């Protein structure tokens, strides 16, 4: 990936990471909280088989769409966990 596209990709990763702060489900493996930037980067490496820097330039639009998908999916998972926690809490009250 050329330098300009790396900057575009990184900007999108950091913007999405900022939006995911505090919205990832809790994990016993991360007692101090989960790192949303690492979360995105691990999923990129899993999906594409390489670092975002090593993705070909012509796949930048696919990378951007994937990052958006990760954000949407991660927020929905977070909201689902909140729903389960509230449901369990209400159940315990009665």
C-alpha cells in the first residue's frame, strides 16, 4: 500500500477505534478494558491475512468497508450484552 493510502486507512482505523472506546464487551482476559484499536487491527489481519499496511492499494475501498462493518458489528454486540445484563438483573429482582 502506498503512503497516502496507509494514511487514509490509519485515519479510518483511529476514528473507528475512538468510536468504539468503552463499547466492546468486557473480557476476563482484559481486566483494564479492551483496546479498540488492537481489536480492529487483529480483525483486519484475520480477514486479509496481513497488516493493513500490506494490503494492495486496489483493496483500500474493501478495507474501509470492512472497518465500518467491524464498527457496526462491535456496537451491536455491545448493545446485545447490555440487553442481556439488564434482562438478568431484572430477573434477579423478581
